C-alpha cells in the first residue's frame, strides 16, 4: 500500500483513510475501547480492512456507508485536527509571507504530512487579522493568483497575493475546521468554528461560494468583547442618548434602526437590549444570523430551508409571552404587519430597516402596505446611522479647508480639518477604529399628525431636524473636532444628503 495507515490522534492517518475508504466512527480513544466502529466506502478492499485492524490493535466493527456518507464522516472525523490547532491560543507565527512559502504545493491538504504548514498559515492569517482589527478575511481565487484581503474599519485591503495552486489547499482546510462538506465544491456552504487569542474568545463564521477559478471563502471574525457596548458608549450626543433611552423605556411601540449593511445597526440594537436586560423582562429575538450570544435573552435564528423566516419566527415568539421583541430586519410586508400588531398589543419591538435616512423608514413601511394611522400610533423612534473611520491621533495632520469642503459639510467660518497620514501605530493606514454618525427622529404629536396625513418625506425631515442633527451635521461635528476626516464623512453622507435634497 502506498499510504501509511499509522494512527494520528487515535485515528487512522487521513491519507490512508481517504485512499482506501475507511474511517473511524468512534469519537473515543481506540486504545481503551473493546471494539472500534469503522465506516467503509463501497468497494473497500479486504487487505485495507486487515491493515486497519493491525494498526488499531483493537477488534473492529464494520459499518457500510454510501459514498456521500463516507465523505461526510471523513470530514467530521478529521475536523478535530484543525479545530484543536485553532482552539488553542494563537502564538506568533512569523511573517505571513514566510508562512505562505512553507505550504507545500499539493492538492490534498489533509494529508498528515501537509497539515502543519496550512494550519500555521490559517492561524497566522487570523492572528494578523485580529491584530489589524479586521472584521473579515476574504480568500479569493483568480486565474493566476490567490488574493487574501482583510476588511479593516469597513474597507478592504489586500495583504497577500499567493500562487493560484494554494486556493484549494486553504479553502479545504477552512471547510474542515468549520465542519463543512469538503466533497461539495459546487454549492455555497456556511459554518463556524471557535478559537481563542489569549483570554479573548473569537467566533469565526465561514461562508464558501463557488466561482470560476475555485471556491471563495469569507471568514467573519466575531469578538464578543469588542462587539457589546452600552447605550452611552455608542457615540451619540447626550441629547440623542437621552432620547434613545427614553424610547427604550416605553412599554410598547416600535424602535427602528436604519442604515446600509455594515453600518452598526445590530450593535445599536444589542446595546438597547443590554440596557433592558434586567431580569424583569422576557426578551426574545429572531435574527439572521445570531452574531453574539446575549446572556439572559432568548435568541432564535432564521432558517429559510425549514420555513423559519422572520415572519414565522416573530409569530412564534409572540406566543412565548415576551415583553421585548427584537426582529433582525423588517424586509417584507408580512413581518412589518406582525411587528405593528405586536406593538399594538403591548410589546416593545426593536428592528432594522434598510433605508438611507431615518424619515425614509416611514416611507418604506408605508410602501409595504402599513396604514398611516398604524404607523403614527406605533412608531416611537427611528435612528439612522453610519460608521466612518476614526483618524489616528498619532499621525493626523492639520490643514485649512477650502470653501468647497466647508460648503459640502454645511460649515462656515474658520475651521481646522485633519488629513490621514499613516504611521506605525495605525499600520500605515491613517485611521484607527471607527466612530458612529447618528440622526434620530423621536415622535411627537406634530410628527404623528404628519405621518397620519401622508406628509411628504422631505417635509417630515425638515420638521424633525429643526432641533437635532442630521447625519451630515453629525459628521461635520466630528470633522470639526478632528475625530474624522472630511473625505470620510463626505464619502458616507453626501449621497444621502443629495438624495433627500432632490426628493
């Protein structure tokens, strides 16, 4: 036989198991068991069974598997190798390029001879991503190269360009660690695994997608310590924080958070839930997906494959005697209608809507078929938000803005703005972390009357922001204070401002 069947971690060597069609199904230590259950692929050869029996040195019980069952069992059985390597604290592995050079040019990374360099490479990528505060790792195969990019503070940047031959090696190992089916390469898959970095627990959510030159993989790094904020830590002004806290204190109604994907809506909702989570309320959520576990809160995940949609989940949790309900997103008329009915029957409902401004959420719900009088009586507050990169305090450089910049930001007079420069502290980017821009519409009698009478969006916005900041004004304040750069604020706010102005 060409492949050695010598055991590895109380199992047969991966190369032997895959080539000859045998996999140990028991999870325990084969040396302390009276028998070992072996799954065999159709057409397994007798000499392979005898060799496995000799190496395991324990009586074996054979279980016939189909090809699909064998591939799945093989993936599950050898996933623990990758998980064990990743679950321990990641130690310094050296430069990413040197780690990449150690990876053998092989088609099958799970061969025991090739495991270590690949695992070190993946651990090195995750470690580097955490060090740079990246939220996602993108592994993208192209015709002649493999691109590895990190999303840092909302912006993608390439950190490695490797040989295209390594695409299958890295993606397959990641699939094994996330307990995905390594035999399925033509369908998208989702999974997750956990690891620790010192005392910091990291949850890694994995998504794979077939593409022209191989499978793409995106790893989202979720750190509970970094994600959970209190309401006062979100970065709202004192007046807005007080208004948001007052809205959360109401026993019923709808609180909406709006903005594009990646604008921090979930973080804001979690901050609100954390404030309400005082053991006196039954708080239930339906999310897609559950990003962070909140102690003391019942969380349910959407699963469209079995009919567990937002609407179905919301309808079910309303029978669980909740006081507060959080719906990950209102994206269809059915969910919107159930949310409105829930607020009318004495529940506080928190949710998100994908709109560009706070007032636009009213228009969106109205377009979904919700009657105006229902919106007027149920919606309590709407928060719109964006995230902009925070200037590095160590290297930002001052300059005098020109009239165009001042006009676009709605400012006048003399101001000092700051440019990003780049230094060792911010890894040459010029930014460290992000800061939130917020606008909030708190309902009063006049605004409820405008909603009831079907007022235009720009008229409602003109009234709502007489005494509070818009997103652009919030951004301009951060630019004046030297927290954010003018180009960052204009990048995320200018389109919204122009759209509202032309409505």
